[in-house]
């Protein structure tokens, strides 16, 4: 009879052969990029500064207006931002004032050419020098022009739309993945510049301030370059006129064709150096994007080391034959057969 083997208590061994659960690896921290776009920050700062400056000027009693017609060219041409202050004291010949003519709500900015008894005065535009048909009283004056900034009126006209579009872009930027935000920011800033330019078309413009027909059928026109770029004008039956600077008033004579038609065409007039600078400005967003891609591809990434983790312990080997595992019940042996 084989005596029973008493089971020994199982103890946790600290042997390297004891089975242990390998620790979970810690993931490497993801690289953190900039959370704000420099381009959007710059645009936002400029928009905020413009809004604060306009509000401050209005709180001080002034007013801001944008010249919309060429009657005051070349000094105050289309797109010029004029700064007015309330009229104090009598007006003088040569003063530029902003007013509403009697019986009208339209605001004009013209020069005083004659002062009448009682304080009323007559005005005229600089482009032609023709005296206006109305007589302005001091009560019709909005303000006296104290300063002006050429071409800044275009930005002033588009400021409300740019501010609203910038707010929408900042809201939509939150839903863009982090790896695509730099491309999104570049596209958004480009749209902020291109869309207002396509709507207002401030670069190449022309305005006919007066015209008259001469005996023989020829037509004489007084044309003003109201755009931002130098222009080239082509009139029917006359040679082209190139290099017309912004704000310049010129006299053109055309010969009618096909009955009584006289056409006026305008094109940009750049020198080769001006064309090169214009191409550089237009291609600048694409060049910046390509440069960023090449920089990230050619730059060697910094070496990032993973944390050193202890090697997992192997599982214990199986027990050898004929040996009982700790705590296991012995298997009964078959009885021995007698030898014959």
C-alpha cells in the first residue's frame, strides 16, 4: 500500500522561472505641433487693429469715408480713405469738405471754390474743375477733410466681409485634423485676399468723367485711371496709350466705327520687372506650401528613444517524467504480475 502524499502549500516563488505577466508597453508620445497659425494670427491682429482704430476715430468725433467716384482725381481718387473732423469755424476757398447737397442723402467730398455771403459756398471736383449746380450751407456739411490715405479705402470697404469670413474660418478650423491645419490656414488666408479682389476688382479700372462729340463724328473722352495698377487704354480709331499711372486724367479722342460706336478697352501696363514682382506675389502661397513640404521631407527627424522595459520571464519547463508536480495527487500504480 502506497502512503498518501500530503499536499504542500503552494508558495509564490521569486525564481526567474516563475510565470509572470509581461508589462504593457507604453506608447511613445505623439509630436506636438503649433496649435495656432501665424498667418491667421497676423490677419486677426490687423483686422482687430483696423476695427479699434476706426472705433476710436469715431468716438473722437471724426468720420471715415471712401471715395467712390473719380470726380476728385488725381488727389483723392477712387479707393482713397478720407478722415473728416467736425467743421469748426467758417470754410475757406481750397478746403475739401464732405457734405450732403440740399434735398439729397448722398454724401459728396468736393473742394470749396467760392464762399458766398452768409457762410454758404460753392464746390467743384478736381478732375474737371466744373462748379457743382448746388449751393451748400454750413448745416449740410458732415466734416472737413483733415487727412487721407490713398488706396486704403479698398481695404476699408472689404473689412466687414473679411472680419466675418475670419470668424467662420476660426470656427471651421476646429474640425480640421491637426496634420492638415497648416494647408487649411494657407488656403484660408489666400481666399481672404483673392475673393474680395475678385468682387471689388480694384486693380485695373477706368472711368469716363466726361465726353463730347466733335463735328465729323469723333468723340473726345476724359478718362481717369481709377485702378491700383498702371493701365493701357485702347480707343477705337486711335493709338494705344500706355503707362497711365493710377489717378491720372487723360484726354482721348476716338473715331466711331460701325455707325456711332466708340469702344474703350483697358489692360494692365507693367514693365518686365513689375511683371516679375507680380508673379512672385501671386505664386507666394504655392511657393510657401512647396517649401514646407520639402523642408519636412529633407529634414532628418530627431532621434526618439523608446523606454527600456524588462524582458518578460519565460514560462517554467514542464515537469520531468516520474516526478510529481507540487500539490498534485499521485497516480495509482498497477499491481505487479507474478512471474511464472
